[in-house]
C-alpha cells in the first residue's frame, strides 16, 4: 500500500504532495515502483497535527483521487479518513474505494452505517483519543497485545452489528498511535496473535518514530529500519505493508515470498 499524502504537514516531509503536479508525480512513482494499491489521505494524523475542516479534507482527497483514477483507472484505492462524509463522497464520485479509518468508526458515529451502506472494505485501526491527544493516552490496563486484540474483538462485534460484513474488515494495530516506543515493539513482537484473529492485518510502520527515535535519527534516515520491520511483520502474518517507499517494500514482499516458498519445501 503506497502512501499518497495530499497534505502540507505529514510527519515525513518527503511524502507531502500539496498540489496536483506533485500528486501526479507521486502517483506515477507508485505505479512504476510496484504498488498494489494507493492510500489517499487529506488529513495528517501525526501526533499533534492541526485539525482540518471537512471541506478542505475533501478538496485534497478529491484532487488526489481524480489524479489516480485518470492515470490508473483500475488501481485499488483506499481513502484515509475518519469522516463519513468524505468516505461517502469518495465512493459516490469515484466508484468503489477502501475506507481506511484510524478511529475504527469512533470519531464519527455516522461512519459504521455509511460503510455498511457502501458495502466497501473497511480498515479499522486501534487508537485512543485523536491525533491531538493520543500520545497522552498510553496507559493500558494489561499488556498492549492483549489490549489491542480485545479491542478488536469488541469493535468487530459492534461493526458487524451495524451491518458491516465481517469479510470486509481489515485490522491495523496502530503502530505509533497512543503507544510508547516500548509498547510499539511489544505490539510488533505479538503481531502473530492479532493475525490469528482471522482478519487481514495491515502493518503501518514506515519511517515512524518507533524506528527513527530508537536509532537516534530522523524520518529521512529510517528506510532501512522500515524494511527490517516490514519483513518481521510479514513473517508474523501481516497481509499489507503501508509504506512511503514503494520499490523497497515491493522488493521485500517479493523476497519474502521466495523465502517462504523455499522454507516450506526445506
């Protein structure tokens, strides 16, 4: 999953595409480097990010989706939004999309019914609070893996009761969202338990602080760490890697597939 940030303030400066020309360059790059799908976002969810008005978020998202549909009409696209209005407009104007919701439908009460009506795949992420408050909410009653698995058990039951098909749900453990550096690695070490719940699992660790702070570096220096942790996520059963660096992730997936094929034959 290639990240397309139609934003001026995402945490990794190299991923920002604030105008249509930059968006077009990014889409072409994603296609050339082997992306399987593109994730379009118009609202930065980095810790402490400024709030974005719904109309402005939709302007950004619709501009990016228009470019993707023009250059790659059949490319699967996800929309990174927690707002039901943005999700609905995206599906109604651009056809079937995947909804990638950092709040699992908790920041906008209308989202579950909207996703159920649209009948589209729905990525739900574990987070507490919102991007402005999440890093103050890192206390958990038990270990982080148990908390996240328990949360998804409850949330999936609520979402299916709202009409969302179980087969449309994808889980995202939310690396970096309401989690300390140590909790992120504890969660990664137990990712196989989340994968065992029976849903596709998305791992989004690309260039995040769990990498660059651990290495006393910056997001710009976090590519090698992203590749290393992406391999580990695949090893434990993750289905999707959400990344800034498409070629490196595509190579990782290809090599991991070759490794698994030969490991099983050994």
